[in-house]
C-alpha cells in the first residue's frame, strides 16, 4: 500500500507485507490454518507501528509488526 499524503494511515510512507501460511486437513470437514505475517513501512525515520491512536498523542515506536494467527475451521 502506498500512502504518500498520510490520509489513510496518518503516516506518509509505503507499506508492504509478507504472509506465510499452510492449511492442514485433519478430515474433509476439519481444517487447521496457522499463519505468520510481517508488515513493514519503508520510509526512513517513520515509525508507524505500535501506534494506538495518532489523535490521542501516542506515536509509533517501530517500523514493522508481526502477527501470528491460528484458525481451526469446522465445516457442518
């Protein structure tokens, strides 16, 4: 995503993300999906992550963030 004016996110920077995941089928009706995601902003000196809310005075402390998710899907 590119936000050159900072209208969408509050920070003037470009963002990129990489997601790695796999789906394991225990049965045709039960799936398990772990996922790891890394997001990064590319402007130097801009720390857009760890920002609770820019209007409240909190500022970002990092230029990346990691997310780990696990889904268990049960079809019925």
